[in-house]
């Protein structure tokens, strides 16, 4: 029996991918030995139709018209990721596609989705990346507004790790940054969280010392945008050197435009007592009524600034207060301990604050009497063995303390082990109680 080694031209056009099959002269037909498909089970017309939709998506973006879910899912699996984001977001909302798109674009990045739609997670990262890398030569206000309009309905969290400086003049003490935050924030009405730094992470050939310092115009632009963030709940500005006037401008903007603010974080901003006083003086007695978390770590704060801070925060119901890496010394810590019962703090961080054993009496009193405190960090301070032994006698009376960090404090290892054992028992007891509920 003789087997045919050619295929009819119409069959070839219908079933063979001409891009992957090598052909000889047209009159010689197709070499059967080089076929890369199974002759006994050719693709169905349904599959071919879906593949045709995927190949011609740009010209004819058909998705909702596809009737069956199984066909839609197959279309999402094979759809090219080189199509502009604007064309995809208007037609497709499914998580499976946007998760694939996200993982393909940022394979090394692990987002915290928290059961959020993947299109939101994608758009937040997409917008942040565009803003972080936008340089003077690329900036056009019209294009920026178009980008914001594309992302606005999806962006609730804006996390920016750097902003490019305009590099206007080497002689200037400060240079404005490329992206005007007033335009950005005023066009994102759904914002709940802002995490922002102006420092430059990636240094180019035009870098010079101080080129990325935050300027007065930057603060003015940021404040104008914050005044319109009426839904904002979490604001973090870090690693950006701020002076007193900048802090005052920020305080007025946050007080005016963010009535629902719950978390305020200004770490590593180097503003000192003068900056903190300027910020506090700009606030009224009813400012930030919902705030429960305040983070001011590494800002050169001393006892003088802490005294002013305690007079303000004792009228707020703070749950978390973080003052680590500030040289407030034992006097500042004593002022904080004095208002703990009034503000019902659950988490207090005074790590690396130049504390010494002179706060022993107040600390023991707080551990024994402050029932709201659950997490206490006093690591990297200079205590004594005797102080550690006294704490081991008191800590069994506190059934609410879940974490007590005394590392690098000269408290003996044995004392710390005893304290950790009691704290662990508290955690286990709380877990059992919550499990029973």
C-alpha cells in the first residue's frame, strides 16, 4: 500500500500553521514528515475561532460577546500581554487574567492582595512604576492626566519608593521633582493610603549630592493634593528631609483634607524638635479625631519635643506609638509612661532611645498596672541585671502583655528567658480564648 505524502491545499490552509511548517515549492505540496500537528485530531472550529479572536484583539476586542465561560477562560489564557493596558482594562476585569499579567510583568514582586481584585493590585503597581521612573524629558501634563484617568477607578493605595528630581541646576540647594503630586492626588479620588518618599534610589550619571532633596515647591504641591484626599486613612512620608515650615504646611493640609486619617507615619525625616513643634502648633483641639497609629521613628527628637507631643496625644485614643531611634532618654520615656493609662496604647516602641535604669520604677509600675499594653519594645537601651530581675518578679502579674523585647539592654539572658516564657503563656492563653469564641 502506498501512503500519500502530500496534503490538499485547502486542508493545509485550514489546519496548518504556516509559520512553523517548512514548505517546499508550491507544486510539490507539503512534506508529511515535517508536520507538527496530529492528523487524527485536528483543532476544532471553536478553538480556531477563539485563537483568531486573540490574534485580532487589537482590531476587534471581543470578549463579553463570547457566550460560554470555558471559551472566555481559554481566550484569557492565550491573549497577548503586549496589548496596551488601556485597551485591556476597559474590556476585561477577571482576576485570572490580571494575576497572569501581574506575574508576567513583575515576576519577582510578591504583592499583598488581601482578597483584593487583581486589577486593582496591577493598576496600583503600574501607576507607581510610571511615576517613579518619569523623568523631565518624558513629562507631559496631558499624558500624566491620561494615565491617572486610566488608573483612577482602581487605585486605593499609592506606594512610591522614589521620585525623579528635575535636575534643574547644580547650584540650587533644592530641586523640584518631576511629578507634581497635586495633579496626581487630585485625580485619584479613591485613595485610602499614601506611602511616599522623595529620595532617589537609582542613581544616574547626572546625580550630584542633594539633587533629590525635597523642596518647598514639592511640599506645596503635595499639600495641595492632600487637601483633596477626603477618603485618606493612612499617610506615610519617609526618608525625606523636612524642616519646620514644611511640617507646618503638611499639618494644615492633612487637617483640612483628611478628616478620616487613622495612621500618620513620618519616619526618617530628620525634622527634630522644631519640626515636631511646628506640626503640632498647626493642629487644632479636634484635629485627627480617628488617629490610632503614630510613627515618628528616627527624627532626632529629644525630651523637649516629647513633652509637647504628650500634651497633644493624651487627648487621642492611640493604639500604637513608635518613637524608636530618637534620643529622648529616660526623661522622655517617663513623660510617655505618664500618659499611657490615659491613651490606652496597645503597642509602644522605645527601642534605641538612650534609656537607662533610672526609669526602672516607672517601668515596673506600667508593666503591673497598664492593662491595655500588649507589645512593648525597649531593646537597645542601657539597663542592668538588677532591673531585669525586678521585671521578672512583676511580669507574671500582667496577663495581657504579648511581646516584651529586651534584647541588647544588658538584662541577663536568664531574666529575658523567664520574661519570654510568661509572655508566651499570655499569647497561648489569648489564642485559646479566641478559639473558643
